[in-house]
């Protein structure tokens, strides 16, 4: 009897041990994920048709992988967009509408994208900006720290390399604090808007983080015991636009073209455009009025230089991946959290419901991508919230039930696959929100933004007349944007009373008006009614038929 028990126990032990080994081997064979996020990058890349952007590395990746022509964020500001794509939950569900809401405070138990991989045996780590500031070090999401020991001897990155710019920031902050008090800390003195310095790439944070990411990847590869999910988040081209001089030198100032559409849409929502708050807090930027041509050229030059700076870092990262022999088992995905107005519609910044702020670059390459999909583009409507289920499916992981995106793996197999009927974004009345999407603080009206706020309020009152209500427009008015293959449809609603009629509606025909110059809702009541039916179906009613 004892012999039988020992034999049975041994069989069970070796069986369990064998099963564990098989499981470990299965996990080990899963693909690595190189998850590259870029802050504030609109599709200003060569592969997206830019006639000036110098972006050879992303262009090369697009030539090897799949480029999404019509990818949209769920809210065009950092915190809500990143919370959405990393949790798989849309802002309307999560309640994350501005940069001062931490996603764990309102969704404490949600399983994030890196957390899903961590829970399934992956080593997960990030460098730079993946989650928004305040959420970066989410302990549930990351399994290890970057290889900081490898960076000994390398100076920590700086915000400004030039002493004059550091002195300007210190001086301006003192002045703002003395003049306006506590409200000044909410960005009223952010230093100069741009810098060109003859320094190495790792002088600034994005170059530093790229070296750190490469060192961390090598460290994980040396252990070779787990697949990895490596998040590399680039801060540029977010303001301030600082980059090494060599990237500025890639551009001829005389060839930089400015936006030709310098006014908001005709009959557009007066609450739909802001007074460029985010840029105006920088030194040397007019606090009121237009940006003159020479300054505008410099600002766009600065933005483009940052694009090329980030592109070079991505090239270094992918080259290192190849050198380590990891490329053949690593999925590479590159995304931006939202777009950016560079004078388009007369404003500078993100934070609108229009095409220029919501459309983003999105590229993916997989080791087993069909040859027929390599170097192709797809016109399918996709959303950043779709990345979560896509990467989960590609890695063979079960997609959590809370996820509100749709895996676009069928598009990787066949870029012409019939897809979503619409993509959805949203933003609360931009004209009456600070640059973090936060409602205007009363004290902010006492700063140099006071005259700007009076100006935009006057426009809103003139248009909305009896509908004007300060509490509604400042706190509860939400613009919901639906992008179909042909139209952008924006419905402005009271979030507290969603059953009420919309406060305002916008409609833009991209077939005849791709830059959204004229709201044609009033002239097309039948079309508005038809689109409203589609809009009311929500994202669930617009996903691919096979996914329903």
C-alpha cells in the first residue's frame, strides 16, 4: 500500500512538474511587446503624407508593418486618453475626463493592459511617459524597475540645456507666484516654448529614456526567462519643444508652411475651440491676440524638430532590438495619445473634438504579419481603445470582459476587411477648460487669462443665447464626436441630463470639406436625424458585424 502511494505521489509530482515546465515554455514562447507611445504627435510624418517632416525610422516601420490612416483617440488630452487606452475603458465609462483624475481612484480594480501581461507571466516595465503623470508608477501594472544602474556616469536629463532658459523659468515662476498666488502653480509659468541647443540626445529626457530602455531590454534578454512588455513613452513633441540642434538643422525655415485655415469652422460651436491656453503660459508667447507669422514659423519648426528627435530615438530602439536578436519575436506598436492644432482653426494645442486633435498616427508590426499586409495602409476606422484587445489576442491572452475596444487583428490579416461604422471621441467644452481639461478655477479669471475668458464667453453667449448657463457650460457640457467614413458629427449634451435635446450639433462632410471649415448641420436636417440614430447606438452599435 505504501509502495503504491509513493508511486502515485511520484507520478503526480512529475506530472505536475512536467505541466509546470510546459506552461513555462509556453509562456516563454509568447511574443514580446514593444509598446511605444508618443505625446502630442499628430500624423505629421512622412509615411502619413507630410511634405516636410523628416521621419525615416517611422517611415521604415510603416513600410514593414501596417499603417492606420483613420485612427482616433477617445479624448484629445493626455490623462483621459492614456487612461482609456491602457485600461480598455472609454472616458464616458471610466469617468476620467481631465488630467487631475487618477484612473485608480475611480476604477481601483481595473486590470490595465500591462497588468494583464504581468498577470500572465510577462516581465513588464516602462520608461518615460506611458500612463499620465500621477498614474505612471501604478504598482499593479509593472513587475520590475528600469535598469538604472546601467546609467551610472550619464547625467540626468534636463528640461532646458541653456542656462538663459533655466533662469527665465525660475524668474517667471517667482513673478507669477508673487502676483497670482497658489493658482500660478497650475502652469502659469512653464518657461520658454522651445529650445535648440547643441547637445547630445540624452541631454533631454527622451534620449535618456531610450538608452535606459535599451539597457533594460538587454538585461531582460540576458535572463531569458520571460517574455517582456516594454513601454517606452516619449514626451516630445509635447511642449516645451526642446530638442538637440541637429534636428532643427534638418529643416529649412523658408520651406515651413503654416496652417491656411486660421479661423474656426463657420457656424461651428463657439465652445468647441479654446484660446490656446497651453501655449500662452510659455514665456515670449502673446497672452492675447494672434501668433504672428515669424513666431508661428519658429513654433512649427520647433515641433518638427521634436518629431525628428523622437523618430531618431525610435530608430535606435528598434536597431537595438534587432541587434539582440529579439525582433523576430517582438510585436512593435507605435501610437500617439492625440493630435495637435498648429495654428489650424486659429488655435495652438490639443483639447478639441475636431479631426486635427483626435486623429493620431498608429503603426503595428508583428513577426508573423502576412506579406500581403506588410507596408500596407488601411482606411478602416479604429480607436486607441482597440489596442488593448488586439495585443491581448496577438499574445494569446484572454481579453477581459471590461474592455470596450475591438481587436483589429483581422485588419492585420487583411487591411481591406470591412470594419467599424464609426469611431467615437469626446471633450468637455474646451473654451471653458484649462489646458489640463479641468474646469476654469475662479482664481484663474484674476490672471492674465481673464480677458481671454471674457472674450470666449461673449462668443458663446451670442451664439447660444437663452441656452447659456454658466454651470452647464463650465462643468457639465460634453461634446461627443462620432467619425464615420464620410462625416464628423459632434453632439453637445448636458451630461447630467442626457435625455434632454442636444444643446448644439455640428456636422462636417469630409468628402467635400476635409479640414472642417463649415458646420452644415442646419442645412441638412434629414442627414442630422439619420446620423443621430447612428450616434445613439453608441460604440457598441458601430463595431464590425462579426464582433457583435
